[in-house]
């Protein structure tokens, strides 16, 4: 299929692409901004509180990414069925995704509750008593929110698979407003400190999950799940979802384990460096979410194109979204750098931590617009086409061989400080982008999914 034919007979016009992508980008951007607002509020409790929360969030992000990966498997399967106009199988697959998300999250929650102290001690080792105390409180309530995270991820993925990105965005807006409002109440009015921040997060995550599950019951949607209590395991469909989701889960989990390994090195540098790195991580998440939104939307686009048997069109949209990814990452990086100084000021960060944070963010703003898009946007397209094992292998190898190894060496041996984290990350982005680009150009990334 030529580009001319795609232009005349395409599944997604520019208008449709914009309507699909903007809510996803807005949802991702809002979530990160709310995370920044959370950290600003917690930082007013003290540096130890912010450090404790940031350490626990590095564990929480591991679980968030694992649940998101499971949801990704659901997006791939459901969007492919939608492309085939097979709503019955799309709905059946969506039900199995909900079932697996609930079961898996309850198992993980139970294990983490039983071993939460050992997990904190094993991951972070020796940190200040105040930091560990704050981390223990935040971790306990975070664990209780895991089913909410899993079901929110699954519900949002099911809506996005049928090109409905606006509804998950609206739910995210409300749930994040609930989170911020409760944070303000619990921290500033009731003086509940870290416990209040964790409680606000727990309530908002459960709220989000419940709303999405209720909205999925409506009969006027392509995918409608009427009776959750009647869902029974269909191991054939579960196997299909897990075949797509597990490699993504391994990839994301290895990614987060790598971040934990790096965090363990950063934790040796003292409270000032931990706080600076924590806030820099938040800024880096904010300036990347618009690009992630493009990638998440691309999965629906590629899945529906391949479901309809339009392989050349899927290739076309991967290249088109790569260009859009470059644009949004550049805009996001410039925006984030522009607001950085006012934010660290409002957050009440100590002068040395704030200065170090701004310095690291400056380098990210220079490098990320060049290297990030081919490293991540292309990979979203490959995963949507079923090339999940290759993506998992390359992302895991570059993560550990480039990012973790180099960062650990620069911090522990060279004594570079937290900037070593970002040098390792830049090397990871560059090498990964080259490999994924070669894979895309080879055409070997399109697989039979269903």
C-alpha cells in the first residue's frame, strides 16, 4: 500500500488521531503533574518525608508498570478484535483482563503486606531512621491500593482499545483532583503528614477503579461487561493476554528493578542528593508523559490497523507518530524546564537540593528531545504488532548493561553523584533507539496475534 493510498483511504485521519491522542497525553500529563503536587505537599512535611515517599514510589512504580504491562496485553488483543469488528471476542477478552488484574493484584498485595519490612530493608538497606519511618508508613497504605491500580489500568486500557480515550482522561482528572484535595486536607489541615498523603492516594486509586468498572457496564459501548460476578476464567483467552502482557511485564519490571538498583546507589549519597534526585525524577516523568501518550495511542492505532489486515498502514502510522513524538517531547522538556525553578521554590526544597535538581534537569532538557522518541515511540508500535519478546530482550539488556552498570560505576567508583544516573540513562536511550529503528526498518516486527 503506498502512502498515496493511505492518504486517500486511511483508518485514522489527522483529526481522528488528534482526538485519540490528546486525551491520552492529557491523562498522562495530569497524572505526572499531580505526582509533582503530591511531592510538593509532602516536601513541606520535611526532607525525610519526601525522601521516604520517593524511595517507596520506586517500589510502587515497579508494580504500576507490571499492572500497566498486563493492561497492554489487553489493549493489543482487544484492539485487534475491534479492528476485525468482532465485538463479542473483544468483550470476552476484556472480561478476562479484569479477572486476571484482580487476581494478580490481590496476590501481590498479600505478599507485600506479609513481607513489607523485609522488602524495605532489603531494597534500601541503611538509611536514616526518619526516612525509613516515613517509608514504612507510606508503603503500608500503598500496598492496599494495588488492586485499585491494577483495575484502573485494566479499565482504562479497555476503553482505549475501542478508541475511547476521553473517558479515562475524565476519570483521571476527577481522581487526581480527589487526591490533591485530600492531600491538602490531611497534610495541611489535619496534620497527618506522610500517613495523610498515603491515605489520599489510596482513596483516589480505589475511586478511579470503581468508576471505570461501573462505566464499563454500559450497553452502548463496543465492549460492555455487564456482570463482573459471572466472569469465569477462560484459560485460552488468558493465555493470549499473558502472551502479550508477560514480556511487557518482564520488560517493565526489569526497568523498575534497574531503577531500584540505581536508587540504592543514590541512597548512599545523603538526604540532599536523594531529595534532588527524587524531584528530578518527577520532572523527568512530567516531560516524558506526552510522548508516552503518543506511544499508548499508537498501540490502539497499530492494533486496529493490523486487525483490519492493513500492515502497510500500520507501518505508516508508526513513522508518523515518531515524528509527533519528537515534537511533543521537545515542547514538554522546554515547558518543564521553564516551571522548574518556581516549583522547587514552592516545594520548599533546601537550596543545595534545588540547585542540583535544576542542574540535572538542564542536561535532560538538552538530551531527551534528541534520543527519547526512537527509543520508546518505535517500541510501542513494535509491541502492538506482537513483537513483545524482542522489545523485552533489547530493553532489558540496554537497561542493565548501559543504564544500571554505568550509573553504578559513576556513582560508587568515580564519585560523580546523582548526575551519573542520567549519563547512564542517556546511553541507554541512544543504543536502544538505534536497535529499535533497525528492527522497524527490517519489517520483522509484525507477528500473528490472534
